[in-house]
C-alpha cells in the first residue's frame, strides 16, 4: 500500500506543475503584449509631478527616495508599491515588470486555491489541481473594461493587484499555523503591514479584515488570538501610514474637487452611489453578475430553512431584470431599484451563509471588501478600477461557495456543470482579451522603436522636429492613449522617459496607414 501511495504522489505533483506552468505561460503571453501606458512613463522617469530629477533615466536611489518623499507629502501615501514599480522599471524596464506581474498574479491565483482548499478542508470534493484551474478561470472573468483600467496598466496594478500577494500569503500562513512561534507571528504582521501600506481602498479592506479576524478569535476563544493580534497591528500601522499621509489631504483639497468638498455627507453619498453601483454591477460587468447570481442561488439551496429556497425565484427575477436592462432601455430609477435590491440580497444572504458555516475568514474578507467600496461613497473621484479589490474578494468567496455546494450529493452533478460553464467562460474571456492586446502589439512595438530611435539620435531642438507614430488598431485593448483629446499632457512623461526634447511634434497617423504601408 505504501508503495502505491509513493507512486501516486509524484503523479499529483507533476499534475500541479503542469497546470501551474500553463497558467504562467498564459499570463506571460498576455502581459508580453501589454506595454507602458499613461503615467507608467511618469513614474519610470521620476517626472510625475516632480522636477527634481536631474539625472534623466540614470537617476540614483537618492533621487527615488526624494521623489517618494515628495509624493508622500504632496500627492498620497502609495509610496511602497511605487518604489517597487520604479525600481523594476529602472533595473529591467517593461520586460521585467511583465515577468514580475505574471509571477505575482500566478501567486494570487494559487494562493486563492490554497486558501479555499484549507477553508473547506476534508469536505472538499475537488483536488487541488482542479481548484487551480477554477481559480485561474475566475481571474479570467474580469471584464475588459475593468482589466484595461486596472490590471493591464502597471501603475494601477502595483497598487490594486500586487498587495493581494502578501495579503493572501498572510491569510494562508495564519490558517496553516498550528504552532505558536514568534517568527511566524512577526512574518504575518509584516505581510499585513506590507499589504496595507499600498492604496486607500486596499488598506481599508485589510484593516477591516484584520480587525474582524482578531475579533472573531477573541469572541470565539480560538487558539490563534496571538497571531491575529500581530496581523491587526501590522495592518493598522501600514494602512494608517498610507491613509493618513499628508499628500492624501493635500490632494483632497485640490481645487478640482472643491464642488464635491462643499457637499454634506448625504449629498456626497447621493452623488456617488449610482457611480459605485455602475462600476461594480454596471452593464459592462453583466456576465459576472450572472455568475454571482448563480452562486447566490447555490448558497440559498445550501440552507435548510425554506425561506432561503423561496429566495431563488426572486434572485432569478432580479437577474432577468438586470439582463433586460442591459439590452433594452428602461427607466433609470427602475434599474437602480433592481440593482439595490440585488445588492441587499447578495450581501445579506452571503453574510448569513458564512456565519452558518462558521467560515469566519471568508466573512471577514467579504465585509472588508464591502468596506473597500463603501468608503468610495465619500471620495471625490471614482474610477472603474475602484472595484478591483472587491472583485478579487468576490472571486475567493464565490469559488468557496461553489465548491461547498458540490459536497451536497443531490446537487453534485449540477455543481460540476456550473463550474464547467463558469470555467469555460473565464477561459474564453481571457482569450478574447489576450487576442485583443496582441492585435495592437505590432503597432505598440513600432511606436516604441521609433521613440528609441529618436532617443539614440539625440534629435536637436528644432521647431520642425517631429516623430510619426501610429494609432492603435483597437483602443479598447489599451489604457488611455496620448492621442485622445485632452490627454496630450502625457507626452511630457514620454519625452522624459525616452530622453527626447519636449518640443518635438508628435504626428499620429491612423493605424490603417501603417498596416497598408507594412504590406507593400
């Protein structure tokens, strides 16, 4: 018997290695086609709002610290991950950050699977390799609109995505730790500190999670109170340094936000609430809302009380209303009411579900994610990427609920069918985005080499000096481009990055011109 077990273990290990290798290859193929966008150039050249860099692209570590000091005092507390981004660009350019982000997202996907595996424990009906695939598929469900604004834009990704690696690693260490060791407590505290000292929403998420995790340990008298306390201290200190940075207050007092600042709290919420609903469950994200609704139905069927079973038709009616509103014109107030009711049901049922299952870490994650969105109600600026922290949380808690549903014998086949459909959609959507970025790849590379050529030639400052560049074939698969109206100020950062004169005229030609010229 022991001989058979020894033979099976290498096979399982080989399966894990193959799956991880495929995930890494797919993610690298995606990121290889993602160039620098928008303020990537500003941070890579230390020119984003700062004029203190006198060494061009050969800036020193002292220049980096002076730049980050300026940022912390005048713009915001996001200096830790900006430091990582700047150093990666300085050492290895865009190719290095593509490799690093591939590995970071792979780590997030694998840690998600490991946390779910640990949370469900022996009740799990699926093997770890299958959960790896499902975790990757959930990542693949990110809508293009959200991915382009948050994941496939490095300056955004370092703030909204990268902190989830230390955060999830810390959660897994906490869950696996059965022995009281000081170094494990300190490692967990450091990871929570590192994750929280990132971006305001992420900081709130991690602080709330850590406080709740400690509170649950305290109230339930579990054995992990000490490590939970260390995590809470790390999160509160790291998040506090980020949120209370002088730069955050300076930026909030900017004249562009003066009208919003004059609103009272009710007016701010009334102004931002529709926007917040739109970025989370807007038309662009309607397929993911269907997935969450299916998960909600699965959750309702796991309750013994019939009142939850009676919620299933209500959920289905709401999702039909959302789908109908996606393809037809209906009054805005009706759409808003449908979405509000859906949100209330989703949140309430999921919270009760995790309480029923004593899944305290999942509950803390969910509430932390909700708080990361709730704080945006009083913030003057909301963008699509603002939903990213909550989306990563939803991937974890939803996948956990789906796998729990599969352990009910009479629903096992239905559960597998649902997971197959969601997995298929995730992979198809990922492939769609991958293809779109590669459609633009040749044009992006052409522009890059033309800018490099201008840099190598050290063009003289002349009024007629110009560089001919080409517009992308499909702007959907890119962040904000310089040729869009009102965004020509980005050219300053590009000139600093490539070290070319700032008064060179950029001529943008249609991508069709480049394609026709290239085929002759």
